[in-house]
C-alpha cells in the first residue's frame, strides 16, 4: 500500500517483514529518495494508515485491535550548531562538514551505518568533543564519538558501522532526544503502544506502565577514544532517572545557562525547566520540573530553540518557538507573524549568539540583533518583518535581503569568520548567502581580537570597503596599531591594495551606519607618540599612510616590492607627497649612475620602474611640476606678464592649484590694466580673487556683477545697503536711471526714488525714440518729394520734344500722370501710353476712407500723410504739464542730473518735431529742394531762435537749461 500526502512530497508504504510490519516514509530531493522514518508494528496488528487530506505532515494509523495513533511530523534541520550536516537516509546518516566544504546533497563526506533505520538523533559538540546519539526503529540506542573537525579530511569516502549500545532496560519509543552533558542524555519516550511492543529487548526486563516518560540516560564507554578515529562501539546506557508525564511533550532543548538542565515544552505551549539530579546539591530537594510562565508560548511550537542572553547584567536564556501558523514566539511574546524558518549566528569567539536570522514567507531574509530583541526595538527598525516598497535612493537603507529562491528554508549558519546563511531550495540544492550585516560583524570581531590579517582577508573576499579596518573605532586609534597591522598581514600586495583605498570619509558613519554600530568610541585619542608628529592631525589619509609607511620601514625587510609600496603611500597621501617620492627615486638613480657594487641595490627597483609606478598612481602633470619645483616658477610668471599672449598656454601647462591661481590673478591684473573690466572680473572669479572681481565689475558699471560678488564675499547687510546706494548714485551720474531704479527698488528699498527714476528712464527712452522717428519720417518725406519733382520735370521735357502728339492725347497723358506717386510705373509702345481707369468704385472709396491717416508707401497721398504724422507727434498740453511736474519732483529728490537729461532729451525732440513740420510746409509749394537750405539741422537752429522763449517751451525749467 503506497500513499502520497496531500502535498505529494512524502510517500508512505506498509512493508511486511518476517516478524513485524513497518510504515516507511520516503522523501524525494535532488533526484534521490531518502527514507526519513520507519515505524514498526507487530505482525498480528495488521497496521493500516492514511494521510490527513489537509495537513501534509499528519498521518493517522490504526490496528486490528482498535488502536488509533496520530503522528504529527515536523521537519527538523539536519545542520547542527557547528555547521555539520547529518542527513538521515534509512539506516545511514550522511555526514558533511559544511564549514569545510559546501557539498551539495545527496553527496556527502562520509557516512555512518547503523543496524536498522534511524528515527531520531542528537548531536553534542563542546570542549573538543563531538558525540552523536541515535535512536533506531527497533528501539535501540547508538552512540558515536567523532574526531576533531580539523581531521575530517581523512574520513572522506569512508563508511563506519555503528553498534547499538548495551542496556539492561528498555527505553521505549523515543519521541525526543537531546544531550544534557557529554555523558548524559535526556529523552521523551512512551510505552504501551503496539509499535513500541515489538522493540528488541536486550534483557528480560518488562516495559514500564503505559504513557509518556521523561528519562535521563547516563552513558559510559568501555573503549578509549583514539584521536582522529571514530568510536562506534563499546557504549553502555542506563536510565538514571525517570519521570512519568501526564501529557504529550512538544519539544525539549538544553538550557545553555545551566549545566545538565533543559527546557521542556508541553502541549499547549507551557514550558518547564528540568534539572538533572547530577546538579542538585545536598539540602532541600528541588523539583525536577519547574514551570516558567514568563518563558512559555501561547500555543504549541514544534520548532523550539534557546540562546543565552543578558538583560540588565543578568544572564537570562531566550526561548524561541515557531508554531504551525508561522508565528515566531520569544519568551512569552510574538516576534514575527510570517516566519517560515529561523536560525542563529555566533561569533565563535566566546560562543555568544549575536544575531537571529529570520526567513519570512515572502522570501525576505532579516538579520536581527539579539540586543534589539532584549530591548524591544523591533517594530520601527525591522518594519514588522514585512516588505516595504522604497524609493531607489533608499535601497541601501533596507534591512532585509530578497531571497531569489521562492519557498527556500534556512537549514544552517556558518558561524564566526565565515558569516554565511545556508538555505535549501525546494528542489534540494544548497545555497550560501553572505549578509553584509553578518560579514561586517565578523570583520569587527576580528579587529577587536586584533586579528588584522583575518579581517583584511574577509574585507577582500567580500568586497567590503577597506576603510572599515581604520574606521571601526576611529583612525586615531589605528595609528597605534599600524606596526602590528603591517607585521601580521605581512603581504605587501594586500597592504598596497589597502593603501590605495584609504579616504577621508568615515564609512562607519555613512556607508555602513545601518548595518553595524561601532564597537569602540568614535573619538579615539590621538596617539601622543613622537612617531606621528609630522602627520596632519586633521587628515585621516595623511596620518594613516604616514603610520603605514613608518611601519613598513620598521617591520618589513628591504625589497623592491617594499619600496614600491612606500611610493604608493606617498602618492596616495592627501595632498600627494610627490617631492618625497621623487627624492627616493633620485637616490635610486644616483646609485645606478655610480655603478657601485652596493648590495643595497638589489633591495630597490630600478629608477625607471619606480618612476613609472609613481606616474601610474599620480597625475603626470603634478609629478612634472613637483620635479621642476619652485625654482622656475617666478621666471615663468615674469615671462607671462611681459607676454600676455602666453597666459593661456601657461594655464594649460601648470596644473598645481596654487600656482594656477597665481597665473589667473596675474592675467586678471593685465586685463584690468588695459581696461577690459568684464574679462578681468571673470578671470578674478576663476581664481577666487573676489575683492578684485568686485572692483572690476564696478569699474565697468556692471552693478549686478558687483552685488553678486558682494554676496559671495558674504558682506553684511549694512555693507551691501551702502554699496547699493553708492551704485545707485553712480548710475544716476552716468545717465542710467533705469538701472539705478532697479537698485533703488530691489536693494535699497527706496520706493519713491525708484519709481521716479523708473518714470524718468521710461520718458527718456520714449522721447529718444520719438526723436529718431522724427528724423526718419522727415528723410522719407524729402526723398518722396524729391523723386516726384524729378519725375514731373522729366515728363515736361518729354512732352515738349514730341510735336506729333495731338492736344487730346497730351491732355489725357497729363491727367493720367497727375495721379501717379513716386512709385507709379507705366509702359509705352511706340508713342502710345497705356492708361488705366482712374474712376474708383464705391467699395474702393470706402476702403480709402477707413485707411485715411495711414502712411502707405508709394501711394499718391504719401507726402501729405507723412506731413500729417509729423504734426501729430507734437507735445500735447497734458504731456507738458506732466513733464513739468516730474522735473520738479526729480529736483526735490536731489536727482538734478536725471532731471537735466530728461529736459534736454524732450527739448531736442520738440525742436526736431517743430523744425520737421516747418521744413515740410516750406517744401510743399516749391518746385525744387535745396539740400543745404532745406536740412533739419538748419531748421532746428532757426526754430530754436524763434520759439525757445515762446509758450510752446513753457514746460521747461530755466535752471535745468544747458549752457
């Protein structure tokens, strides 16, 4: 009879044997069938079974005698606390040390062969002892002692046959099995069931009364353990204590805080502490089971584990339990509501558990500090272990890892420096995850223990920023450990890599601040040793590299690689110590040129190799300038000052920031001297010479540049106000009221002054434009009038020379030409002129009425339209009153220069307008135009003499008249 469970991942069958029947359960993973469980019954019981239709790990069995048994199985990880995988497969246990090699199942390092199928096991690893206790399907107990882990390579591919231990009593059917000590087991067994009656007995003793029993079993080995070998026989087991239990036990775990003690969880989640009689001292007898209400669970938790913890200085174990509803409990409270599996990480130094690892049902891996659990800082820090959608710039802040394999489970952890989480996918293969939080913890632990080489190797392996080695408790503290660091690492390539990565940023407060807290005070005292007096106390890079350089000289023997490493520390200093590096290369070159047989020559690289190394690490231009030094800089500056065209070339050649600023400032002085103020100001800004830039902008009247630079200089409010007032006065004096108005309004807050300046500026601009228009219209009028007169003269000449034309034709031609403008054209064939009708239609007459007043180029009325437009540009009485009022206001505000300029501009406009109208009126009846007599300048002078004191110019103020 074969039956799958409801998930189709477990296959069960009843197998008939000679003396018993057995129910066997197989599990398929990675193309291998594992026999995970065998339950034996008497042959006459005729056992039958079926799987629960909704619970994949529940099986119901019954016998012909009417006994019904419900089995609730749970998956327990095969990876032990020390990362050894012990996989049950029928009568074998497949052994793989995952800390040595991550061998994928179903492969393994070696295997242990037992007399029959394995049902349960417990592993003990402490004080260099590795022991394995195994319960078999026939009820027997086996014990194996394994050698130290560092000798397991010799066990590869071997199989060891294990004998059952000898006992004079029957242990019953084991339900739970753990180690209390290296020679004491604690078990939960039951008696009185059909499947426990078929066990092979080693003596004539009878079974105990039916029910569950807590049994303490003492073990003694009659054979001496040989180091490096596996002890598979010679074990004796005796029950030293037995307690009857009234209800089923869900799980038992050893108590890490007390020797020979364990926690027992009963059905419902109640937790009791069991103390072995081996630790009970004389006096009042203690109860073997003592209830702990503060550590119990709200419901049964098939997966249970305990870790040591400290709360307020006292040791207090933390009991974790995972129930069937994926809720993770800890000491009476719920920690996570969606946990699929969990494990713990230890730093291995003091065997202290530091982190809880949780894998949720959403395939998110969380690394939780045990301290956060003790202090209750989980909700906000770990976001209730739920996925939170974050923005891209917050990706680095998330405190979980997305596991790429859906449905994977945590099966174990590699502790200590390995800092890895082992997960098993649904198809059976193993994967390793190295969470950054655990990696950083292992690195910091190594640094605290002053294992610098191990820390450096972990940094390289996991691609962690090398600055962790310096920043973990402050770079000042690292200076004191530089000698020890170099001596222990003793690998110049690694040290060079470390040197090239040092930067002034404290990455423990930036890049890794969300992963780990500093183990030491952030501010360590600066080493007072005289070895570091030359270092910059404010520069991490300079100080650390100086300490490394001195340590290399003290701790490492001379060699070409050491010299290149020293050059690296010089090139990577901040700022680079290129002069010192070139001096060292100079010494090497001098030794080469002397050709001496100095044995030290073999301890140095060639000068060419050293120089190439320095150039590779540094800017070639900076090395070139360092080689030249300051000897030629003064000559170079004088050459550029005497030949300004060389300034641009000098900037291309000189890369040193300080010297470049000197070149730019000299160039700015030259531009200022030749009155190129705008270019000079820009050049001064390039070299941060702000005072000179301000003066240059002020010299060219660029008030916005002046005020901008004033802001860069960070002048006070009063100073900026005073500067704005001075600029406003200067712009008024220069006749720029518009710009002065902006300063008065925006910087001085003088609304009245600003408005008046703005009005004056607008009027000056308008009348200035009007003056230009008057000139343009007058020039156009004179050009059209001159052309019309020339055309009329030519027509008159032609009429007199043609005598053949009769009077009617001449009259018709005359009437035709009289309506032509300066742009009218005609065609003639022979002596006949083409004549178009001049009789306008009614619609054309209406359009002309609408367009009256417009100037149309080439139209017959263009001359008259120009004259009328010039007349319409005259000052109105209202405009004269407004001008007079504005002039008085400007004088009252002390703006005499602006008022004088405004009056002068308007006066010029009025004179030009009146003169243009008078000139046009004088030329209209005339048949000729005299270029000298009929000019605008001539008429302006005439009008000025005739009308200056007339009523038309009464708006002027005599005090503002120009001399």
